[in-house]
C-alpha cells in the first residue's frame, strides 16, 4: 500500500485536546505574522564547506 515508503508518525500532543484548542483559539494572527516575518532563515552553506579539510592545530 505504501509502495515501500515510510509513513510519518501520528501527531502527538502532551496536553488534552481541549487545552490545545483553547490555546490555539487565543493565538493572534497578526502576532504570528510578525514573528514569522522577523524570524531569520538559517545561514546557507555552500557545497564546498563540507568538502574542505579541517585545519589541524
């Protein structure tokens, strides 16, 4: 059925569903957008970085 592909694990929350829903409903969409806009992506590494020999001390 999965053609040999692995499936993702099911979502697991460490809180009861009512609390999770309550917290989700309190989320301010404008604050979320500000946080996502402010978050910087991780620095990009070129392909040569992993192939460089490490300097010896």
